[in-house]
């Protein structure tokens, strides 16, 4: 990923939507796919925001094994239906090699979560997935480690990797993580890959998300991935950081003048 910073990788997801080009690539949606009605409501509200991608976890990497682990294949079916109905690219996490085929069949961008950033066998296998990968920075990964993780995917045959800064661990617990915007600026300078930002998992609190999202765009991010939910407080996971759908639409609208200025 380090070789040609002056040449930029642009990844086309559909005829009109790409990551790493002129236009911002905004992904919105809940942490977890809960049911069809939830995803339909999200899609109808966000389609005209507009967002360019819909997120929702079917396989969830939960800190506690006693918490809901996601709908799995049933969640993928819901995503597939919504993807077709609204013609919106879908982003969802793949946690294990044996999930790759199923996730690749239904998603446009395969997410590797922070906890798996250095799962090298998974990264190697994703080199052959035939779909673009969204690689999230590890909880305490250096930029060198992050870039080398991307290299595992690239060197195994998949040139389409999007890097995602999602906050790193530090000493303060007021925010869930610390959003490292310096990393966004640096990654744009030293790699040719698109770089997007997840302000939701960085902040952990919804009232911090819009301003961090705007700061990320001002810092040169190619896009954002933001958690939002029809009933934020009722989210089965990450409720505290979920934006309402109107707040998400308002955020998307506020990004236009900033994107135009950078
Ligand atoms: C997520 O995007 O739902 C997620 C689990 O994020 P992360 O891997 O960054 O914690
Ligand atoms: Mn989440």
C-alpha cells in the first residue's frame, strides 16, 4: 500500500458509487441487523440523504459471549433483500474464513473488524474473496501494523482495500476510544488506499459523533461509516452511540460544504 501515494486507488462499487474518488462515500446503518422492518426503515430514510452504503452486522464480534451474537445467515438474507430493493451497496462484517463465501455473496464491501485486523489467515483468505474489503484499524494498532495488515490482503490478490480509522485505546474513558485524525492525514499521504472514518465507535456517545464526522471530512477522509437506528435507545448493541435517522440525515447534509472546501 505504500508504493505510489500519488496514484490513488478508487474502488467502484456500482456504476455510480465508488470509494476514494471525488465524492464522499457515506455509510449509515445500525450496529446490528435486527429485523427486516428495521433495515427497511433505515434504507428508506437514508436513500435520499443520500448515503452511498448501508451497514449492519450479521456476524457480531461482541465483547461478552453472553450477549447477542447477531442473526448470522438470516441477517445476511435481510441485507440481501434491502440491497436489491433500494439498490444500495451493503457493508457487513466477516469474522471467520468459513463465513467469507456467504458474506461475499450478499455484500458489496466486506468489513474486517478491529478485533480481526491482525488475523492474518483471514486477511490472506480475503485476498481471494473477489469483493472489496473494509479494513478497520486494530484497537491499539500502529499505522505500520495497519498498513501491513492491508498488505496481507493486497499481496494475496485483492487490490481493493479501504482503510478505516475507528479510534484507538487510550487512558481516558469519557470517549470510548480516541479518534486519531492524525492517522487519517498520514495514511492519505503514505498510502494510495481510500481512508474512511468511523466516528461512532471512536466516540461511543451520539452527541460527539456529528462534530467528529465533520472533522474527519475536513481532515481529508474519503468517507464515513456511522451507526444510526430508527430507535437509537432500543438498539441491541451500541445504543449509546447510535444517531437517530433524522440526525443522520442532518449530518450528511452538513458535510457538503466541508467536502467542497477540502
Ligand atoms: C462495527 O463496526 O460494528 C464494529 C464492531 O466495529 P469495530 O470492529 O471497529 O469495533
Ligand atoms: Mn457497533
